[in-house]
C-alpha cells in the first residue's frame, strides 16, 4: 500500500504561501503558511497533520488490539499534542478517553502500551511518545 500527498509553495518561507492536497482529496488545495504554522493564521500546518495522523493511527491500532482480546470499545477518543521546539518535533503526547466494558485497567494498559509502541506512525516518529488515559469514566 502506498499513499501520497502534494505540497505546493510559492514565495519565501515567511511571506510565501502554499497548499496541500492528498490522494483522497480530503485535503484539496488546503492552505498553509508561516502564519498558520507559527502564529494563529487560518489554514493547516505539518505539525497539526502529524498530530491527526498519530492520534488516528494509535486509536485504530488500539481498536484492533481490543478486538484481538475479545473486547469491543464503545468509545475511543484520542487527542494528540505535538511539540515543536528549536526546529524539531520533540514529543507527541496522546491523551485517550476510553469506554470499554468488562476490561481491567491492567489489561487495558497493556493494550494501550502495545498500540503506543506499534502503530505505524509511532514507529515513524523519532521523538518521545507518551500516553495518558482514562478508562470508563
């Protein structure tokens, strides 16, 4: 399986502007710029897209882990915070709220840890990854 996306940029790093388009066209000429990346401008940015990819990948891996252990989650909600410092992504923190009937906290924690370490985006990122979670609250 291969997926692709395209970035198109015009101008300098600070004054220029660009757009992103994905193969699926979910992003279709979606604007990004210095302002949307480093300030509060309208548009997306690479770090936001990494956060979306990591939260989505981790959550799906956890759903598969739960299925293999014979549990069906009612709800898995994962927020991801990417930290960019000195020109590098230094961490990705996942915050999970889960509702899964019949599972112990210990077993759930093991499945979460497996998802943290084994989702493809976690394997791709060369940074500190952490997860905190609440179960059935």
